[in-house]
C-alpha cells in the first residue's frame, strides 16, 4: 500500500475512534503519531499498514526499544497498534489481527511525583498578586490545587462553567464526560478577586469566553501554563522535578492523607476506573506510616 493509502487508513481509524469514544484531540494525535511512525518504518522495509505481519510488528517494536524506547512507551505503542488492527478486522479490511499474540512489556507502577503541603503553600504564594498576570497565576494555581483538574481542563475552562453561587465547576473531561467539582472557599476567593480586578483588563473587549487569559486577551495553552508553573516553582525554591500534573497529584495525595474516601477522589479526578486512582494510596501510605510512628504507643 502507498503512503497515501496508509494515511487514509489512519484517518478513517481516527474518525471512527472520535465517533465511537469522543476522544480528545491530544489522544487522537498520539494515536496518529504512533501509527505514522510504524507506517514509515514499514515503508522503508517494503510493507504497508494494511498487510503488516506479526513478525513486522515485533521487528518494529524491537527497533524502537533499540532506539531507547522505555517499557511504558513500548506498551502504549503496542496498545495503539492493537486498537488499529482490531478496527481493521471489524471493518473487514483484514481477516486476522497481527498484534493479537504479542506480549506487552511488564510495567511497574511508578508513583506520581507530588509536593508536600508546605511546598504547595510556597508555590501558591509565589506569584506577585499586585499585577494582573500575577493575580491570574495565583487564581489558576489555587484552582488547580483545590480541584485536581487536568491542565488541559484548567486552560479550557470557560466563564460559564463556574457557578460562583454554589462554589462548583462544571468540568468536561476525557471522553466528553461532565463532572461537578467543588472549588473551596480559598480558591473561590482568589477566583473572585481575579475576575473583579484582572480579567476585564486582560480581555480588552475581545469577549473571549475562556476563564484565564493571556496578556493579549486570548486563552492560555497547556505549554504556556507549564512554563508559568516552572517559573513559580523556581521562585518558591522547589528544586525537584515537576510535571504538568504535579498539583493534580498533590490534590489527590493530600486528600487521602487527610482521610478522604478513595471513591470520592476518583469522582473528583474524573477517573473512569478506580484502579487508576489507587496508585495514590501508595503515596499516601508513607504519610500513614509516619502518623502511626508518631501517635501509636508502640510506633
């Protein structure tokens, strides 16, 4: 099959995924990248996506490992290929699934990197709230820590999704699933101050519906927010590596540390599967050990 034919197959697969599951643009782009990489490799070895054999899938995965791909990356790539070939079988484009008998690499469960409560307080206090952008940053950080939103959910928030009277956000997460998330008094106070003192000046009459705006009056990107959080972490003298989900991880871990029910945390985070949330119990366990040592008579 030609390169154009491979691209057409990928496009049709992604259209079907979007129609069936409502996946986000970021997830669909990840599938496209995985499949396009395999298609390019096949083209260099005289093959195409529609006719790929099991040994070719194994050869490509081995090549990626040789290029330095980590087990988690390899597992995600194999998952993309499996979903693609299952789609081809369902559509009658193939009679067999060449990915069916390929074992995924064994994965450990890495603990999410998080912050202590003192580090979170230092990070929240880092922005200079005397400026419009500093006030915006403080409101964003407070909101992120208070709600555990994904960064993409935060920057995508619109003013209409905030119910200030009831103190909740209406969040549309992965798979277009909607959930209500409480704000908390502190985050709501900073959000009110941002709306009253900064957002109107940032909007500059553009009538942009997004809650958090740039200096030019447009919506923030995930990348721009990531740069902001790294800058404020440096100001707060937080020296260990952060990830875009650092405050989301801190939100979940600190809730569990203070006795929150795991299923409540699952709902707040928007996880469809409780097992995804359970990884935070491993982080919270260290805090439980510490409390036991401090308070148990034989600790």
